[in-house]
């Protein structure tokens, strides 16, 4: 891979890690705290932002939403997750090949890695830190759920942040998103960047190809294939 300024943005849940059990427990605690009764049904989470999950969960549980619900839920969810750091280590797992892919890309000259996630920033940081992936990720350059922007807009924001932090330019074509859902494919294309889609979430390889992903991998287990895909998709 030749030396060019490239930005690799990783989705976290179901791409790098699986912390589903902890997420469910944290949502149950946050719901109880904000709404005052037990959570009965949690909305589907793949490829969605925290605000989408929260609002649909509230609807599923017959809660009439107000303007205050989202910020209150964000705060409660962050506190619930922070108190479960040990659970993330005990029950979470790094998906096959993820650690090796991140480490290999970290040694490629000109590559900066960060995250683009539907999680709020505190929870995203807990996930990658407690599972030992944070060392090669510039988390201050990432795009996180903030209740305002779509994932596509957050991708653009991450490009800007990375450029400011590293004194480099990261055009759309030099930025690649690695994620696992058709919704992520759509977000990348809206933002004008290619995507490597991995079938480690709920979507199949066929569904990811149908969504228009430039490259589809079954998993991240083939490190050489991941690094090669980043190189091929960001030749500018």
C-alpha cells in the first residue's frame, strides 16, 4: 500500500465487537431510571443510532415521548454502561480478525483509524477501551451519536476532525467505512465514501452486496484481504 493520507472509520457493534448482553442490560437500567418502570421490549439495534433505538423502544413500551426524553436517556445510558465496564470485559468479545485488522492497518504509513458509530461517545469509548482496541484508534476524531446528525453527516464530521488533528486532508475517496449493515452502506454512499461491509451482523453477504457495498467480506479474519480492500478502495 503506497503512502497516502487515508482515513479508516470503523463501526463498533457487530463489526469490531459484540457486547449485546451488556447493551441490553444497560438499556433496561436506563429505561427504569428515566421512565420509572421495567423495560418490556427493546427495539432492534443493527445499523441504527442510539436515538433511533431509544425512540422506537419508548414507542414499543407505550411511552409518549417528550423533548426531554432523549437527553435524559443518553445520560442514563452512559451511566449504566460506565458501571458495567467489568461486564464488557467479562461478557463482550472482539470479533474474529478485528484486532489483527486494526493492528495491521496501524502499521500502514499515512493511515489514521477512528470510529463511526451509532453509540454515544462515552459508551463507544468503553467498548473499545475495555476490549483492548483503543490503542490504534484516534477516538477524538470519531463520529458519534449526538441526537442531531445522521451517520452520513457524522462521517463528514469525522473527516474534518481527523484532518484538523493530523494536519492532513481526507477527501471522500480517501475515507473508507468498515461496517456490517445495509444502513451503513447507505450512510457511506450519502457521504460519498466507499465501504467495506462485513457479514458479521444480522445482514448476509448477499444483502450487503445488494445494498451496494464496494467490497463485501464474510468476516475480518483474513487480515490481508482487509488491508488490500482499504488500499484498493482509497487509491486517489
